[in-house]
């Protein structure tokens, strides 16, 4: 973990946006980022396990309305990341991160008072858009405060804290589910909104990143920076982001397709679903930092994603085998546990590799814009992934699992060549550089 005894922000106040903070303030950055992540994730964990029942049981929406509304919201959110990331590049990632954290809190608070589908759709769309922009702005903020060689390690710690917070929040949400009252559900939403307010306050205490080296007006115009579309013209980066989105189909596999597969095609007991979720959460919390330790540059990141694709393919084959005829409940459960172990191992390696590639290949003065585009893979996987994986796996059975596994393996194998293509298109020495590296924090 990062050193937890940095100079207190009250002694070294944050610098104005766009000016470099004193070196003595920078060691606080990882700790404050971790605390902000923890505050957000506890509330989110409680929200995730209770929101469906709140929207259907308290607000009175149908399950179809909730599903359609969230699909539309995340579709819009996937488009919001690039312009909001560009805003972070232009106005400063710290201020934009604080603003979007507060907007997210307001969107969650709006859920407290909605009473119709249009109101739900408006609040959900605001929530998804702010979340997508916040993710991009925070990545840009981290890139400005953490040395390139250490970013993957810090992101691994953030991911571990995220999973721990989600687990704690899910437990709190379970209390609300047990109470099953309007007041309990409203308390969960209030907790989630408060978590984002706390996160905004913590982000505001961070030092401001030093400005990235400015491009010449001619170069900026040629790259399309003025219109905020440079990333869309960066063909290798676009292909890399598409491959990453394909790899992110692992998310609906675990959260949606696998529970349906277990219930409909295997002899495993129903509690296996929750057991596999706990296994995944605990493994990421405990081992994500270790899994990311060897990822320090372009080649190691490409190797991590390539290996993740192969291991994900193996996990798909194992999940397919869980429905073989003649398997009893105990054997089917053991097979599913093996598949889940392979799945989470691949998840951690893919996460580490994709963090390094997504940040390392982004131009230093457009990190927010590039991360907004690269991060759109998450909302796309949430929007289209459930339809793709359930149709493929439940429709084609074992053959569908093998086909999906082959897609993971191919995407992982293609990532290395595409990353090298992207690196060749950068100016000499441009990749893995960030602003003011001499004063960027290196976690201890």
C-alpha cells in the first residue's frame, strides 16, 4: 500500500488548477484517491444489490422499464465519456472530477424522489453520463499525479479497494433487503449520494497536476484537438479500445450469463451463484495488486492481455463442461469453481494490462479524452453484453461457450500487435510519458 503518512493537505494547500503543486503535497495523492474510491464503492455496493427492488417495488416501475431505461442510460453514458474527458483536459482534471462527482451525487439523490419512468430515465441517464465522465477525468488526474511506471500499481490498489468497498456495501444493502421497507431503500440511496459527496471533497484536496506540454496550434489543429475528436482519428487506439471492449464481455458472463447457465443447464445448487461472486470479489481484493506487479510497460502489458485471453478461453471451456451429462451437484459445483478461479485470474491480468495500455498510449495533453473513449468499453459491455452473451451461451450451449472463449483468445492475441502499431504512430519517446514526471508521486 502507499505510504499513509504524507504531508497533510492543511499544511500544503492544493494548488490552483493548471499550476503544479509542491512536491511535498504529491505523496498524498494515492491515499486520497484510495479513500475517494472507498467512499464511492461502499455506497455503490449497497445500491447495486437493492436498486432493482427499489425501482420496481417502491417506485412502481416494471422490470422491463428498468431494463430499458438502464440500457438507454448507459448507451448515452458511453458517448459522454469523450466530451467530458476532453473537458477535463482543457479545464483541469481535478476540478472536473470534483464537479462530476457532485453531479453523480445529485443523480443518485434524484432517485429518492422519482415517481415515473421519464423521471427515472432522466436521472439514470445523468448518473451514467456523469459516471463515464468521472472515470475519464479521474484517470487523467491520476496520470498527472503518478509516475507512468507506477500507474498500474496504483490502479491495482484502487481496484482492490473498489472490490472491498463493494463487498461492504453489499452487506449493508443486504440489511436493507431484509428490512424491505421504503425507509431502508431510501437510506441506501442517501448513503450512495453521500459517498460521492465525500469523494468530491477528497478529490478537491488533491494537488493539481502540472499542465502537460502544450502542442503547437498547427499540431493541435491537425490532430483535431480543438473539436475534441483526436481520439476518433487515432486508428490504432480505436482498434485497441474495441479489442478491450470485447475482452470486457467477461463482465456480463459472470454477472448474468453464468447465473442463468447454472440455474438452467447444471445440477449445481442455487447458492453456487453467490459463492462464485464472493470468490471473485475476494480474489480481486486480495490478489489484484500482486497480479499487476509485473506489468510495467508496453510489452509486459501486451503479454498480460494475451495471457488473459487464453486463460479466459480455458475458463469458458470449463464452464461448458459443467453441464456435461451425468455430473452430480458436487462435481458440477467443483467444475464451476475451477472455471471461476480461471475467470478471475484472467480478469486481474486483463485489468492490469489494459490500464497500462490505455494510459500509456494516450497523449499526455489528451489523457481525459482518450480515457473517455477507452473507458466506453465498460458501458458498451453493460449495454450490449447481456444480449450477446445470453443469446450465445443459452442459445448455443457448450458450443457458444467455446465460441466466446475463442473470441477472448483472439482479442487477447491481437492486442499486442495493435499496441505496437499504436506505439509506432507516437512521436519518439512519447508513450509512457506524462506531465512533470520529475515531481510525480511514486508510491512506496
